C-alpha cells in the first residue's frame, strides 16, 4: 500500500499501474511500426474496459459505505463533481455504472470483451423492455447481446438489439408511438448579437429519415458548393446547414401536392411486417421507421412491393457499367447496406460493386454479380488487394477475401450475419388487384384509427 495526498493509502496494484503509466507516457512512438502501434491501441482499450469495471465496483462500495458524507461531501454526486472535478454527465455515468457493478455486462467489461459503446447499447435495450417482462427475459436478452457483442460492431449490435426486442416485445413500437409523439420537438432560439440563432431538435423516426436523406442528397462534399474548381472547405455541420436551407427553399417554393419528399426514401420491410403493421422498416439511410409511419409516408406514392418483376431488366450484361435504378433497389432489398463483414455503412452511402470479374476485365452488370460496397470498401479492392466473389451460400451473397500475406488472410473476417438474399434475387410477382386491395385496406385502417381517436359525443 502507498499513501496518497489525503493521508489514505492506494492499493499496491494501482501503485504499480500508475507507475507503469508514467513510464508509458514517456515513450516515444515516432519510429514505432504500424503493428506495434496497433498492438498498443488494443492493449490500452483492454485497460480502459477493465478499469471501468473495477471503478464501478469501487464506486458501489463507496455508495454502500456512505464514503461521501464521511469525507465531508454532501452526496456521492458532489464528491465526484466537486472532489474529482468531473462534469455532471461524467458523474452520472459513474453512478450508473455503480448500480450495475455486479451485472453480467459489467463483468464482461472487466474481462475486456465489450466496449463502452456496446455497454451503452445493451443498457438501452434492457431499459426498452416493457415493465411486464420478468427477470428471466431480461437476463436472456442481456446474455444474447453480450454474446453478439464479441463479434459485432456497435452498429451491428444495435441492429441485433432491435431484432431481439421486436421478438421479445413485439408491441413496443405501437406502445411507444404516443411517447415518441409527446417527445418530438423542434425549437429555434432568437438571434444573438452576431445574428446567429441556435436550434434544438428531438426527432421522431420520420423526421430523422428525412434529415438523413437531405444530408445524403445535398450535404455531401461538393454539393451546393458554388465554385466547382475550388475545394469544398465546409465542415460537415456547415454542409448540413446549407442542405437544410436548400431543402426548405424547395419545399416552400413548390406546390404542396407535388413536393413528394418521402417518395425518395426507400423503406425495407418484409411482407409479414406489411400485413401485420408491426415492427420497423429500415430506410436506405439506416433509419428505423415504424411500419404504420412508413406507410403514411408512402401514401400517394408508387409502391415497389415486387422489386424483381420479370418485366424489370435486372441483367444488363455489357450494355452499361453502372447499376440501374431498379438494380440498386433490388440490391438494397437483398443486402440493406455494405456487404463487407467489418463495414456498417447503410445502402444510401454504398455503391454497386461488380463482385465477380471487374467491369474492366469483362464483368457483367447483372444482379447476381453485383453487391453493395461503401466507398472505402470499394477503394480497398483497388488499393489494398482485397477481392470479392459471388457466393450464394454466404449470408450477404458475396465473399470478401483479404489480401494474401496479411494477418487478415490468416484469420479472415466471418461473414456478416443476416438473411440470405433471394436466389436468384427474384421476388414473387403480386397481381395488381392485390396491390389495389391492399392499398384500400390500409386506407380503411388509417381512416378507422383516425375515427377512433376523435372524441365521441355522449349518448342522449
């Protein structure tokens, strides 16, 4: 044990750790190899995860023993903010960790198997369960998410959590509709002396999908940039601002009946969701939208329930290099986003990649030889030696092969989890009568719901 500044003592384990950190801080990394730097980052991440777990256990003991009062602080929070100089949000996080110090997810952090972001997702998933769910259901959900976290990015884990919650608590989207409606808010403050104003937004899924679409369409580098010969120097926030200005100009100058903004958003859902009006669809921008709200957004617009109609030509052979609009829709319906196992990019930010032979080597622009790839993953194929081959047995319909002689070649990434695409990417053709009747049925359902929501007159 060693003394600290307050006359107390620090455990020998922490004394050794602090001494090692002092030495580590003095190290020069200028000439370190990429392999060594990567190894150091992995070790530091492991240390942070384990420190968080042991910190939670110490904090739990602090709360149990009433240490804050004994040390002269008003409460635990004031000890953290006033005594340790933490921000209120940091203090709240430390206290929250203390509450789950003995949980399975915090033990997983102590083992170094889950990151801070993954812990946050698991916590939110457990909080999203209905109060009617018992401890057995909660423990099972926590364990399933912990198992998934070991081989998932935070984006993949969140998608997995959505799927598990839809299974365990299918009524949550309908039950939460009123709460989402209550929490939606957009406020704009008055102008300051610099003529600038601040805005605050709490967006429901529909507005979030529209904002993502607006960013993808007009907020990318070079879009709405006045000088094509000069580099776009705007930040992402500035481009988003310009995109909003442009979108509002278009909306306010157009006939309301012809605006059709939601028509540009593609929502991916299965037939079961469509017929039960339950669960969430996913937009090509990665936004989850409750099915009833998605159908409201699509009202009055053309529906693509059968993307791969025989009349749509999805095999273009050598007639064009780039994928057609219908091919991109079919790829989104099949894959949802980038097919690389390590990539979480949504379909809106992906390109149609020739997964077999490249176009320059005689590749065909056919639906069974195309796959979605983000810009970075597409560039890897040309710059770093990655390769792809169509593989109908793979969950994403394509197999990514790491470059030879690299660590990834010896330990290739597992295929991204997910349902296999339709083979050979053909969907059943629904007759027009069924589409018409379905539209009428949905319209009647919406009309009935609106009627039920109106106050009823008292009987005479």
